[in-house]
């Protein structure tokens, strides 16, 4: 099922979405994925010539970062980057 941004979600800045995800609204992480999926795929694809490999890397990237959100809620200052 495709997620379409609601009118209220469209008005949310990326930083607002990040803050709300960090506050516990983990479902909004998908909103960031929808906003940046194509750009990130194109970037990965520019480095890796194989579409399947690029898709695997993209999926791994999203999975890795979706798993970091709970730890960001605990102490964002202690996270790298």
C-alpha cells in the first residue's frame, strides 16, 4: 500500500519529521523514506552500475537507519555524526 502525504504531512519540514520520529512517532520515518528514496537511489546508482545491487544497498541503508531511531530518542548527543 502506497503512503501518500496528507496535507498536514506536506507542511512538515524534514526537521519536524525527525523530531517527531525521535519523540516516538516512528511511523513518520516512512515519510522521510518517501521524500528521499528516489534521490538516494540515483546517488547509489551513480556509484554502482547494477540496479539490483543499488536496490539492495538502498534497502540496507533504510533498514540500518530505521533501526537507529529508538536509540536517538535515548540520548541524541551521544550519537555519531
